[in-house]
């Protein structure tokens, strides 16, 4: 699996990131804390507004469902109590999608909406890390499909995903806890436990990280990739780049 990360590609956002993986490319802009309308104000914490924009056209029911999952997840990640009566806005622009997306660039209403979720979550976390917002933790997530024969396929193609008997997106925090668990299809408890073990290994295993001359981070990982280490390495590289002025370069 190859992933490409670019932190802070947008100049006019408080935080931003571009993320490409498994056929999906997402650009995220985060702004906040900003002023919130009185009707949306929460007295003791910040409100979070998540907007998912398809490649072309307007979002539909699928996008609204994904927005609710991302918003619920980010509320566990961001220390919302640090900025009461404010708004944190997260806008996710889908730049490219798999061939199974329809001609307008929206999610195919007859297809699963889970394959896009890991890219949405990962890009959101990366954008938040480029802001000054305080976070409880970071998050890594992955998609695992289960075939008719019971084979577990990590980061499956669109064809494999469509033919799978069940699809699962699991996300693990930097503390090791399970934060996201979304599943579709028919499966047994035993199968779900196998999916959990596989997903945990992918998110917290080992990977190879390379940075090209543009500042992008390219990650090559096998079935037991370490998305968490790759995330840490990305932030380490960005921090070193931001601190170059201290060394005069």
C-alpha cells in the first residue's frame, strides 16, 4: 500500500493536509476556533462542523452519513473543552476517487460508503496536526474486506470491496484503544475478531517511510504496515522543516 501525505498545502487555512491512498485523494482545510452562531453555540465546549465535498456536484445522503461519522470521531480526538462557545470547521474535498464512484464524482449510491472513510479520517487527523488545536490523541484507520472464502483483504481494491461479504473500517488511537468500528455485511463474531487483529496490526505494525524533494511523505507498507509510526514520522519531518529558521536555513 502506498500513501502520500502533504501537510499545510493551503495557505489560507489554519491547518490543512492532502492525503492519497487506495485510489482516493483528499484535501482538508481546518479553521478554528472561530466565531460560532448563537444557535450552534455549546456553552462548555467547541462545536465541530464537518463538510464533505465530492469531486464535482453536491453531496448526498452518503456524504451526510460519512460527515456524522467523522464529526463523532473528531469530537473524541480534539480537546473541545479548551475552546468553549467556538466553532472548529473541517472541510474535506474529495479530489479523486476509485472507478466505482459515479460520473459526477459523488459516491455511488448503490455501493458501500466505507472504502472512503479511512482516507477521510486520516486526512482530517493530519490537517488537525498542522493546526495549533490541542488533541487528546491521534488516530490511524484502515479498511478490511472479507471475501466469500473468508480471506481477509486489507485496503482492498474497488472490485474486491464490492464482491466482499463484509467490509470493516477500524480506527485505533495513539493510546492503543479502538475509536472507530464501522461494519457492513454479514459476519460472525469470530470473523470480526480476526478483522480486529488484522486491522490492529496494520495500524500499529511496521512500515517504510520516504520523503521526496517536494516535502511529500511516501509510505510503502505491507500487510502489517505501521500507520502510526508513519504518522509520527510525518510530524517529525514537518517539525524539523518548520524549525529550520532557527538554524538559518
